C-alpha cells in the first residue's frame, strides 16, 4: 500500500519533540469526544509533530485484515473502507514482519502496492511502524512525505514511541467504539500455537505464570503530572533503598566479586536514567508507562549491542526497570514467587537456584525465551521431572498470566489459550504417557539385555540429593554422572568442605550400595556462581574451566576431594575428572588426592574401601591420545555434549548453531567408535554420559560402536530399556558399520528407517 494525500502541509525538516507530542496526545485522550474524533485528532497531532504530509493509522481486525481507521492527508471517505489483506502492500509488509520500515522511494520496494481509492499520488518517503502489544501486531502507524527523503534515527524512535503509546491506548479500549474494542480484545487473546526447542520431555496442561510479570493494568497518561512526578521520585528512592539493603544484608559480599554489585547500585543511582524517566512523566505519561517506555528503548539498544560488557550493563538496567515497576505497584519479590496450581512458568531466562525457589508442588512446566537442553536450569528441571521448552521469545511476549496453556517438552510445542480439541488431544496423550510409565515400571527389574544376549548397563545422571529416589524407581545400575558443580551454582557462597561432605554422604546413603560416579566441580564457561571472580574470556567454553580451573585453584579442588574421601569412608569412591586434555593434568590432581589420602592416614581416619579415578573425554585431543591417558585412570567416560561441540566447532549455547550439526553425523560416530576401540584395547571401562544418549537413535548407535554403558536422565531409563530389549545388536552392528563411511550429513533418517523395518520402539 502506498500513500500520499491530496491535502497536507508543506514538508519541513525538524519537528517538535516527542515530549510535546505526548503532552498533546494526553490532551486529546482527556477530551470528552467520540472514538473516531479522537483518532482523527491523534493523526493530525502526529502528522504535525513529525512534519508529515500523511499520517495514517491502520488497525488489525481479528480476520487479519488491516483497516484504515484514521488519516490526515488521504481522502476521508477511504477511512473504514480501505482494507488490506495481511502482507498486502507496504502496510501489510510492516505488519507481517513486525518491524519498522523506512524507505526513501516507496515505489522501489518489491512490496509496493497502489490503491487508487484513497486518492494517492506516487509515494516517495515512507515510514511504517507496527503497533504491538504483548507480541501481537494490532496495527500499523504510517508516516509519509511527498519529498523523497531519509527519516532520521530520532524520527524513527519518535514514531516507535508513538506506536508504543497507541498500542497501550488501543488495548485499553479507550480509542475505539465498544464493538471494535471487543475485537481487539479477541485478537489479543486468540489461541496461539508456537514452537520452541524441546528441553525436558513431558506434557503439562496448566495455567501461565510470569517470572517477570508486567506492571499491573494502569492508565497510560497521568491525571496529575506533578503528583505523578512525585510518585516516581518516591518509587526510585524505594528502589535505591532496596538495592542498598540487598548489599548490606549479604555478608558474603566481602568474599565475592563486589564490584559487579556496586556497578548495579551505580545504575540505580544513575541521574541520566532517572532524568529520562522524569522527562517521560513530565510529557504526560503515567509512572508505569514511563518506565515501560524507557525500558523498551534500552531493550532496543540491547538488541543492537555486540559488546558483551555493554549487553550485561543493559541487562542490569532491564532488571532495575522491573524492580522499579514492582516498587511502584507495592509488590515484593515474595509476591512473584507465588504460583497458581498447575503453574507453567514463562521466563526470559532462569538460573538453577531460581527454579528451586518456587513451590515444586505447584510448578508443573517451564517455558524460556532462552535456554538449551544442556543448561543448568534444564538439568535441575529434568531432575525435578518438570517439562521444559526453550528458545521461544514469541511465547514470552504473547502469554498473559492466568492463560490456559499446554506445553509438550518432547516436541517443543506451546499452546496458549488452546481450543478445547487441543486440550482433549493432550489429555489423551497424557493418559498414554501414564500407561507407558506403568509399562516402564514393569521392566524395572528385568535384565537390560539385547535380543542376542548382550548386556547394556544403564546408569542415571544426577546433580542433587533429590535426584536419588529415581535410582530405585528406574532400576538404574547406579549413578554414572553426579554433577557436583550444581551445589556450587545454587549456593549463595562457596560451599564448605563440611557442607559438601554432607551432600555426598546423603547421595551414597541413598544409593544403597550402587556405584556413584562423582564428577569434580566442572565450573567455568557458562557455569559461574555469583561469588566467583572470573576473567571475561572471548571463548569461555574453550577457556579456563573444569580440570584446568581445579589445577590452578587448589583451594577449590582440595576441600572437595577431602569431602569425598570423608563421605565415602568404608565404601567405594569413584571420582571423575572433567575436561581432561593431557595426562599431566591427571597427574597433578592425583598428587593432590594422594596428599589428602595421606592426611586421613595420619589422622587415623578411615578410608574408602576402594578409590577409582576416571577421566572424562570431552576434547578431541584427549580422544586422539587416549593411549597416554588411559594408563593413568581406572575408567573412562565420554562427555558427549562438549565432545560434539568441539568436534563440530559449534557452540552448543548458540541459538543460531542449535540443530545445525547432528550428533548422528557419520564422522562424529566414527570418531566415537575410534575412541571406544582405544578404550577397549587399554582395558578400561567406558561409559557415554550426556543427554545425547537419551536420543534412542544415538543410544543404539553407541551400542553398535561397542559402548555397553550409557548414563542418561532418569526419565530416559525406562524407554531405553524397552528399546534395548528389542534390538538385535549383531544385526545392528553389521548394518551400521558400512554406513559410517557415508557422505551424508546425518544417519538419522537411515536409522529411523532401520528402526521402523524392525519395529523397534523409539517412543
């Protein structure tokens, strides 16, 4: 759609400030006039402020038609008559992309469309901004000039500011007739079907709860500007006091990276931030609208920022904005932790400790804008059996607290305000899932043996004491990977040796004689606790982490080894070293371990009955030189997540790289097979740890590559045992071997066909 009108004022560069425009919009909304008269005056005010020949407001009907609701510069008889299909013309293009569009010559754009009924001439300069509320495009604000020109960044920001205010007004129903307002409300609350990344399998039918709830419903404009300005000042003072109290009441700050918190406090006292908020209020906005407007501007800057430090500081401002909204509403952090029954928590990101803050009897599902299946939040959610879907920014934008929702952690599907047939379908799926769980329970005490008689050992991954009951319910052989770093990450300060010993003793007691492999704290990279002083690294996954950090920080590893020896007194102790690169690193840790063993001997303290040390092979260099590493240890584990990351040079935390390379690539499988051959030659037991092994196709591939031990999440034990008991391993091995030389990028489809031909239960 192109637009230029047959009326309008001459173009002038410049224009009034957004503050003046907001004051004028407030005056219009305060007047006792009909909805259409208000819309017309809003268009005139925006055109005058933007020095535009044309200003038009298109609103979206619930059948996705974009209707011209008001204009200055076009023929008035076109209002409510000109209707555009979704994606039609430049207006439809802006609505579909949900992004602003600024062009010098509109007719040069491929989406340009001429609609003669509005009385337009050939269009030149065009600026279109979507009117968005809770992720839904409600319409498009269009600014045009007869002259071919470039709209400045300041003008674009002003138009976006106006569009933000229009979205609030339209959503509040203050700008529309009753019937039109009801249609907008239906649009904002229509059913949504979105797709994210499957993280933790499981189905939840529940009620949406927001980790970062928006400000309570409020007026867009202030009734009394002076009074609103005073309310803002009081809110900022309360915010600053809460930050001061947070610092004063945390005694551990003396031992941690205090400057990070101090920078946060500086932002709370930043006069520039306060001034921008004050200016927005003085323009006529309410305090809440002012905070949301400045927050939106900061988020826009955050999206453009490439410098990690700047992004982190903008995150601080974002968090401060949420705190200020809380301060203005009188709510506390405790209020945010209250969940409804069957709650599905929607959040931008969550740390593992935050999940544990919520009432686990009510928390039934999690949806994150960020998040990956290898994140620590995912590990904790998996331990708690909470279905999780990640990487769905759209879901966070479109859901509202109290919405009925359905999430499927296996497919990554999210249904917001679902239709009755969707709920019914998932209720049936839940019933099927429950029946499957009963079947897996019946398999618990049966041997995990292939059809041709090969025993496969299934171990369980864990990281918290609350994981341990799963050992009994699943019938797992033991814990193949206990991630000790979770205690470090969820603690407000560095865990003492005594607190570590208590945890390890609880775990060993709960195991009731089954083996537990404790991996020493794999800290660094994305696994940093608030109290850790870590130098910023450009490539942290390949930097100072895991065993490297332990060797350099003996004060970190020595208390942990001391705690493990004490907890395992009179029992077998299995210690796994993470991120081994060279045999020298193993020697360094063994030296520390020997000194701790000698210390217990001198003190007359009892020792573990047997101490076995293993190496986790997560780096290709370690796999290539396994013949030098194997003699130094008693057993080996393959850390599939990191090994695949380094093999493909593909950051597993990167959203853009997610799913780009499949772990069923023949090259990766061949590499694993080579590593398994070396381990077997050295006579060292080899276990494959990581969530990849929970993929049934990967699990059978690992078995065919002569890896008879898998360590997976507790929820995967039952399905894998059922699958393993149906596999003919000799047949599978003969089938897979020639395909490892295939030039394809993944064997997934071939493996799926193999499983289908032999009726293997992949689900």
